[in-house]
C-alpha cells in the first residue's frame, strides 16, 4: 500500500483513511499513526480489495445506518460495522493482514 501524507484527506481530527491502494495520513495527526493504526488500515485495504472498493463503501454506509438505528449512537454504530470489528479485533496482530481469510468480516456482522 502507498502512504500519502497530507493535510486534506482525511477530515480534521481523523488520522488515516484507506482508499486502496492508498493510505491517506493527515500530517497534523501523524503522531497518532502508530504501527497498530497502520495495520488497521492495511486490514481495510484487504477488505476493500475483496469488495472491489466501491462495494466496501456501499456496504460500510448501509451497515452503519442499520447499526445506528440499532445502537442510537454514531460512534458505537461505527465501531460495530463488521469491517471495523475485524480491523479493531486484529490490528494488534503483526501477522494478521497477511494471514487473514477472505471475507472474515462476514462472520462478525452480528456477534
Ligand atoms: Zn477502521
């Protein structure tokens, strides 16, 4: 993946955003771009590849709306999107991005 450091993408107060094959990192948030965050973004990169990017974002937004209705809290809804559940659960595992099975996030949509 190609890391692009800038002050435009993502929005202020966010550290990084993946749009495969790029990881955009805000320069003013760079101190928060740790190995764990980098691995988290790599997991999203793998998810995006298997969802042909566009379907990743469509699914992401639809699932966020559904979980927003369920949890009534935008942050809780975000953290429970299946892509985020997989990434947060495994971003501490050094080997995970290369060893994960395709579509692993499907198993944890409702867990
Ligand atoms: Zn994430």
